[in-house]
């Protein structure tokens, strides 16, 4: 695990307002134990994770900015492999450095490769890739620019280390927030009434099962994520899974008494405004 410092304004941060609903759907959180990992050998022996902090900076209008500790933990399909030419799947104004890898030879190799597993993954020359069909994605279009433009049968993505921001450190535990949006998944297929209990909305949601690799009995759709392309299964090996702690949620309970517990979760509104 590589650990490093980063001074930055969070990518989801707005100077005037943070919208909690957006954060619920876009950010993955994990709590993990630092006992299971060691700092990268290039780092000093006394390097310890710290909480986010405000530091002075005369170049900023406010005279200050936020400093975060960051770690790389797990891997997930992130950069799309594309041939040279015009890229039309996503408007270029939305792309960040590293979102696409332009490589004609690699694209052709993936296009004709054999041996993809049931999850759509393959390893070639030490690198892992995922092959995705249009039926795998939440939503795509072939004309309406607000959505991902799907052309051809398959699109290919390279597994890359996941960058996390350390948002809270307590003893040997650290709460991590993904540095960028890692996936686009539907929260649930059901419409909730105002009388629906908060705990039940999260507990039986599709996205909770997707994030934590739960079985069909854990969501209203009866969809089994034990054998599907779930986040936890895709992003973490056994070592990483063992390092992630199970979290009980404040104020979110099942049947009014038993707290809901997960490894991967979204921040609550209280956590957003208290921690950020």
C-alpha cells in the first residue's frame, strides 16, 4: 500500500454548498485496519496517517487550503482502452487525465483475446482488464450526449490502483473516501414512500448488495451479487477484504434495534457535514 500527502480541494466540493444526495450515490467509503498493511518502503518509518487539515496558502483567495493524506488500496477497472481517432463515448470536456488509454495494439489484442472469465476479466502480460457489454451498464445511449455513448459490442477497461483520501484516523483505523467516482450503479429499482424507514431503504437496496457482494436475500430485487461483478469482489483480494473493518451505522437500524453493518457504505448526511 502506497501512502502519500496531497494538498487539494476535494473534487466533489463546491465553495457554497455540498449536496448530500449526490454524495450518497457517488462515494464509496471503507474503514480499514492499518495493522494489516505496512507503509511503502520508500516512505520514512515514522510516517503515520493523519486527519485532513487546513494549511495556510497565500496563493489561495481564502489564504488557506485543505491537505489530505492519501493511500492506494485495491484495484478497479478505471481507464478505458481505446484505439486512436475520435473518442465519442464521453464528451472530452468531462475527461480527466488517465481516464482513457489510447493504444491501437492493446485494443486489438483485447478485442480478439480469448480466455475472459465469467466476470469479464482477463490478465495479459501482468495487467488485468475487464470487458463490458452494453447490457452490463446502468445506462447508455447512441445519440443523447448526457449519457455514455455505446458503440460496438465490447468496451475494455484496465484495472488500476484505487486512490483513497483519508478523512478520519482513530487509533489504528482509517476511514477512506474514494478520490473519484469509481462506478455508476442504480441505488434501487423501487420507489420509496415518505413512510419508509431509513434503515430499510439502505438495507434492501441494490447498491448495498453491489458494494458488499451480498446474496439475493439482502435486496428487494432478489439479485445475487455473490457471483456477479460486485465492487468488493472486483476491487479487493483476500488480503484487502480482511483489512476492511465492518462498520455499524449511527442511527440506521433494522427493525428499530439491530444496527446495520457493512464493509463498504455511503456517508450519511450527518457524517458529510461533520467530517467534511
